[in-house]
C-alpha cells in the first residue's frame, strides 16, 4: 500500500517526536565532571571510563559530560560549586582539597607507600581509610560525598636550573607547594623555601622565578608542558599521588537508589583503571621526556631522602592532627 505524501510526512513527524521523547528520557540526569589536567593523564582516562560505564549501566538514563583542563575552574572553586550542585563530579588529587578536608594532608607525607598497588590496597573500595574519609566528608559538611579514592602515579621533583642528585641540591631553592601544611613542612626540612602557587599558575611561576622547583605527577608535568620551564627532572618518587572522586551531595540525593549504585560502581572501577593507566604513563613518559623534549633526568638514591623525612613522620602527624589517619595507613 502506497502512502500519500501527507501521510508520509505525518509518520515522519511522529517518528521524530518518538525519537525526541527517547532522547529526553535518556537525559533524565546529566553529570558534569571536572578534571584539572590536560591529557594524557589518568584523571581524564578515569573520567572517560566513568562516562562509558555510567551511560551504559544506566541504560542511557544518565548522561556524563566531561570538562577537563580546568575548564570549570581551579579545584578550590570547583569544590565550592560542587557544594551548590552546579558541578556534579570531580576527579582530582587530594592535595588540592586540603583547605576543605585538612585530613587529606596525610597523603602528601613522603614515602608513605611503597608503590601504587599498595596505595590502592590501603585506600581503595571497602578499606578502613575509605570509610574514614567518607565520614570526614559528612562531619565537615562540605556538600560532597566521597565515591572513591585511588592512586594515580608517582610524584617527582623538577627544577629550573639545578639537577637534583641528592638532598643537598635542594638547599635554598624556592619550592612550589599546593596549599598543604604537610608539603610546606616537608620541603622546609630540606632547607627549601616553600611558596604556595595554584596549579593553573605554576607554569608562569616557574618561568618568572617565583619558584625554582616543583613536584608533580609525570602526566601532570608532561600534559601542562612544565618541562619547558623546569627541564631538570629528578625521579624521587617521594609520594604516591592519591586521588579522590567526589560527587555533589545535592546531585547524589536527586538520584534514585539504582542510579546511585551505578555511579558508585563506575567511580570505583574507574579508580582501579586509573592505577593501571598511571603505571604505564610513568614508564612511557620518562622516555618521551628525554627523547622528545630534551629533559635532563636524574635518578637519585632514595635512601638519603627517606633518612631526612622518616623521623618527621610521627611528629608531622601529631603537629597536623593527623594521628588517626597516620595509624590507619601504617598499621
């Protein structure tokens, strides 16, 4: 049977209406995800994995939009927006959240973990550390819910002009730190002069002499092209970077229980995925930095660095009121 042109147009309009209805159903919830970093970086890989799993497991009921490279702002401002529910999810380093969660400072304690696998075992899903920080979020009323903690690479040192072979090379250098008392006290122990600089302002700070030295993950160092202003890389591996995936409490409360379960499972899976990605990045990026960007790489003996910081660990935990967190991570 042939349809008239008018009937065909009517059917087409109905089909479009049906498709539009389906699209509306698919967008029942939209999660805006923030990362601070440029690719390649485990945080962006984690965000992509989170998006894929959430959209698939929710049957399309949740749409995930990723905003990387600090498009939505620097971490402190984003945390405030998450509290209001205008940004839904963030994946970032715990060190950038110490103003709101001072207990996160424990994760910048040098040589706390042997490697990323041990870090994930200590802080990952079902751990006492994860449960502790979920409770801290509630007690501090930060407007966020902790979905997962993970490990995303070693943090290493780089300088503008001084190749670092040992602790003696650090004396007198202006060391960039995030707003973390643990970082400031640690680097001061090496005779360095800590200066607090936001991540987004770090390139300019190194370029203009506000800071002489910095420390970061290798993906962060590479993705932000910090090798251009700090071309001397020392593989100190002084900390294993711990990251958090947090969601706005307001957003969480709007989700039905079955969708909450989907989001939580995806966040935890993404953190495990991030560990494996971070391992690969650390190995590959060192070679890339040397061969493609002319970075001078040193591999200092860790023992002299550990000798300086080990006696400080208990003292720092006491001074910064982090004794409970230190015990959870070392027992």
